[in-house]
């Protein structure tokens, strides 16, 4: 239980940031999942579109500091590798 004003403020800030970070992490997971589904089921155009969307979502999360930059690079690399192996990504290296 916080005793000082500054400690109470930190609790409020932590609560707000936790909610925001949870939302951003969820959007990253959703974008990655949709990209995997597009690679498995849809054509090259939809796959490239979902790949670009996933890249931008991952980059945004890394820029905000929600996920570590190395994790962002790892996620993007795995998506690119899968896209290249399937032969559906025109710009997998980006």
C-alpha cells in the first residue's frame, strides 16, 4: 500500500501503462496470427498485405517500448522466413 503522494501516483501510472501495454501486445499477437493464417490459406496478395500489417504493428510496439527490439526482429524474421519458404512474399526482406 503506497503511503506517499508520489507512490500513489506511480501506482496509477503503472495501472494505466499496464492496460495500454496489454492492448498493444494483444494487437501484435493478433497481427502475427492473422499473417500465419493468410500464409496458410489465402493467396500471395493477401499474404503480402498481412505481412506488411504485421511488420508495422511489431515495429510500432518496439518503438513504444512494449516489446524488446530483439523480440521484434525475431518475430519479423520468422514471418519473413515462413513467407519466403512458401514462395508467397514478394517483399519478405523489406
